[in-house]
């Protein structure tokens, strides 16, 4: 199943706070984990509620529905990228003497994100 890395922003009146999102996740932690939520890390953005979310879902619309379900009263903006679609920098931007990219390096990056 694909893994998506998403930038999520919750807005509304009143403006949601990271604590609101944390509380909402805690209230439905098992259901969200079953739906594919793997990790969420809030960004230090004064006056906003932004996070990086890692989720494993069949399709991108499923990730959008998950982010919307976390804090139901808020408006959600989400930009997602399939993690396995992230490709290394083009060859011309790599120094000629740079070592080759080790196999499985994207998996190590994902594990580091999930453990944050």
C-alpha cells in the first residue's frame, strides 16, 4: 500500500491549535491508526495549525478524508506526495565523485520521519 507524506493545514473560526488536533487524534487514535495514520509532526508556524503527516492509504483522496476526519469542524488544506514517487535529484546535479545512492535509503528516511 502506498505511503503518502502530506503538508496539512487546519483553519477555521476559531483558528484550531495543535493541541486541538492532538486531542482529536488521541480521542480516535486506534481508528486513525487502522485507517493508515502513521505519524504527525506539527510545524512551528505562529498563528497557524500546520503539520507533516505520514499515512499509508490506497489513494490520495483517502489521505484527504483522513486529514479532514481528524478535526471535523475545521477546514483542511492538504498537499500530498506519494513517498515512493520521490525520486533522487537529477544526475546532472550530482557531483561526479559522489557515491551511488544506497539501496533502500528512502525506507530509512521514512522510518526517521515516523519515529519523530
